[in-house]
């Protein structure tokens, strides 16, 4: 057993215990021959016996009335092991959270050394005198300070800001639906983010997970000791586990997900998670673990829930992640990106970003692609020098909260949806300086760079030649839309009882030989190339491509495609996307194309089926609802269960042209909507800047 005499303290710790500066302690050491001799360390950084120092300070009337925890910490630090020290603090905190009669629990001390058990007992005694929560927070803070290079934490002001943003963007105010708010942090560390939510004043079920048992134990103790606001019901549960590989909260669907995930972790489970259902926006590359965490957070949200994730700035720009970023934009799930000033959180040398994501509520119409709010707090509050520490959190927090009001949910009840930035029907908003609402169409380029500083710069959009080209395309689209719409307007609802007509399914048609069903597959590693194919390759279509704009962004060599038996969609084949979020069916035209997972090729027998009639019938929304499980937005649609009316081939061909016109109408409407949003943005910018002339 280590004796108390062997507990070492440094000059800085002696100064803290005596309530003086370090220079004063050095002066005592030089002037007083009775000052204790060092027992360790070096001449530059000596260490002294805690017991001897305490006696000397008392004998020389220099012992101030220091808090007992100041004397207790060096004894914890003397345990030496990071893990044992952390577990001892966590054990003390967990026991202090219980009523006094229940604090003697031998099982809680399992795995601790005799010295660590003694310190736990001392902490319990001290907690009764100086406050349990205060004692624990002090010891935790000192432990984190000592291990600052090994453990990254979320500063309390940033944690509070993230919690506020999540509640602000959520579809319903906390408690509005009578449920207790469910909050999840899948990489909770010592529980800073969960504690920030618990302090807000709402009833909440806090759930956290961390792969480090010591951090999870500290978070559990911290949340158990956390003060509960009056009138709230706050529960907490923390588990040990790797959220990406073996998530203990896989069944949880949270209202809020807050996460400060580990950065640049290459060993995050790339190989074993290749087919995981969470990758609705694409398999994260090995070098993009942060995008795996982003998709994990989305997968744990309930409809209407919000996630706020702290990420390094490279996640917004790295080429390897552009397809996933594009998918998040295209589906409208990513609502805002906030660039924080350098120094806001570790690593302090870079401008970290907050990504705000939200799942559509059950009673609202998903907005799809619209605009992304970009908030450049790094430019608004520049760092004067690398020596600057924390930003002005009061000013920064007020700025970010004000900016994010542009995507605050309004009027959700009754299914009226969300007023996204610039959406039709929303009140005009004047955005603050260093804030921009950028049309998604402007971000879906070859880079999909979401760095706020690249898009907030005044005058970056709406140049004269661009406006001219946009108006020219707008005119063509309006003319085409009028012609197509006029033809479709001649159709009328029949009085015949449509429900009396017999139907069949794709599976039955395949068994009857009327069509051939083939399902796409994941290409082998190393065979997929980025960009457009050369003369010796074929395009590869994937679900993430459909969630962007439907254009393939990768390709396979013809040899690799043939060797792997890739499923090829030939001209005239009906292609079906078997995922609820991207569900569609269309007749493929153009060059042959390889299909990725969850895409299916249906080749019809022309004497029995018309391809356009089949595609139009399959893609009906009601059809997908019947064939899909819809447990989540990433649910699969069973293509074999999709239904088709049984009508003669001649009647199919009559419907075929109408289905062609509907498909063309959809493309025109989609493109016109995106182009119109861009024109509104460009015109507003140019008019406000005084760069447009003429009369309207």
C-alpha cells in the first residue's frame, strides 16, 4: 500500500494549496532552510511530499483555509494510472449520488486497489461536508486537465449551444406532445453534451454510450449527480460500447442526438460494416469516419428529431465524402452548417463546424432540396492570434442562435410542414452578416464544398452572364412545361370503378415469364473508378446517386463488370430503386449501365408487357407504400410485391404515352423549381447590392 507520505506535489500544486503564486513558493524554498527537500521530479520541476508540505505550511502559518478537495486531488493523482484514477473518481461519484444509507456497496469497489478504495471513502466523507456534486466536478476537472492530450471534451458553452440548437430546430417544442424528451449521445465521453440538455429544464431521458469504460463510468456518475431542475423528470443511462460496431442503443429513436465524435479514426469498422443499413446515403469511405457518425446519428433519430454534430472542417470539403454530402443536401436532411472560430473546442487550432440535421416529422411534407443555411462564425469572430484562448461565448452563442432561427420549425401541427429558408409561404427573413441561405442546386457541383466561408462572401453569386443563362433556360422550361401540362390536362377522372380491375405483382409476372427480374450488387473493392467512364467502361448507378440528381458518379471497366457478373440495365429495361427514400421506377434509355445494391432491372417480354406502362404503374406512391415496410426512411421496398393492373397489351400501350408525359412533366417541374430558387437568390443579392439596373 502506498503511504500518504509518498504522495508527490509540484510547486504549482503547493501554490494552489497555499493560495499564493508559484513564484512565492519558489521564494519560500530559497529563503527557508526548513522547506522540505524534493522527493522526485527534476531541478526544474521538483516534486515534494504532500504530508511534509502540509506540516511545513502549518508550522509557518502559511496554510490557508483551502477546500478539502484541493488536498484530496494529489492523492488521486498519485495512483499513477489514468484508468484507475478515473474509475476511482467515477465510483465515488456514483456512490455519492445515492442516499447515505445505500453508499456502502462492496460490488462498486470491484477492480480498485486498496489505496483507491481508501480515496473513495475519503471522497464520500468530503462530499458530505463540501457537497457531492461540487466535489465530483472538481475531481473530474482535475483528471481531465491532467489527461488533456488523451481525452477531448466539449467545452460547456459549446455543449450548451449545441443543446439549444437541437431544441430550436426540432419539429416540436420539448414536452409539446406529452412525451419525455429522448436524448442520445453515441460518443458521450464524460457526458458534457448530455449534461447540457439536462440543465435546460425539460423532462428528458438521457442516454449515452462510449467505447472507453472509464469515460462511460465518469459520464454515468456525472449525470447521476447532476442537479435536476424543479418540476422536471430527468433520467440517465450510460452504457459501454462501440456505437458504430455494437450499438447498445440500436433500438432507440431519439428526439435529439448530440455528438462530438472521435476525429480521424481510421479503425472505425469499415470492413465489417460495409453492408450496414445505416448507410442510406452511401458507404462512408475508410478515410471518412466522421460521415459514418453523421449517418449513425440520423439513423437514431425519430421523425421530427434533430441532430447536432461537431465535426472538423475537412469533412465539408474532402473529395472522398462529396457523394454523401450531396445526398444529405438532396434529401433536405442537412439544414445548416456553422463554422466556429478556432479555439472553440479541441483541436483549438482549427475552425470546427456544427452540422445541424433534422428528420422530417410524420405530419409534414419533406421539403427535399431547398436551401442550406451557412453560418460563418469564424469570419464573424476572427481569432486575433494563435495565443487567443476561448471565443466570446456570449456573443458567439447569440449570433449562432439568431442565425439558426432562419430554419426554425413553424406551423408543424396539421401537416403544414416546415418553413425552410426561402421556402414558398415563409415570411421574408433578413439574414445577419456572415450568414447565407444557399440554394442546394448551387452546392451540388463536383466538389459539394459546404465550408461556410466559401459561400458567404458577398457578390459570390448572381453574376450577369449567369443571370442571362438562367433566364434563357427558365424561358425554355416554362414553354416546355406549358406544352406538357396542356396535354396532361386533357386527361380526366373516369367514373369507372378502378378497384374492380384485377392486379398482379412483379413476382407473379416474373414466374409467368412476362419479365425477368435482376438485382444489382456491390462491386468488388478496387474496381470502382470516380468520374465518367472512358470508352472501355460502363457507368455505375447507386442509390446515393439517385438521392443527389440521378447522375452516376462512378464507373466500372467492362472487363471488371463482366468478371463480376454485374447486373446491366440495357435500353428499354425498367429500373426500380428499392429504397423508400429514393423509390422510383423508370425506363432506362441511353448506354448500358451497371446497377449497384438495392437497384433492380426488369426486362419485359414485349409481347406481354409495355415497358412504359410497367414503369408508370410501379412508381405510383401508393404502390410503394403497400410494398415497403416503412419502419424508417431507409426501409427497403420489396420489388416483387409491387402491383400492376392486368390489362391487355393494347390498353397498356394507350397508357404508355400518358406515363411518358408524366415522367417528362416531373423532370420539368423539378428543374424549374431548382432554377427558380436560384434566380430568386441571385436577383435578391444583385438588387440589394445595387448591381441591377432598369425598370420592371
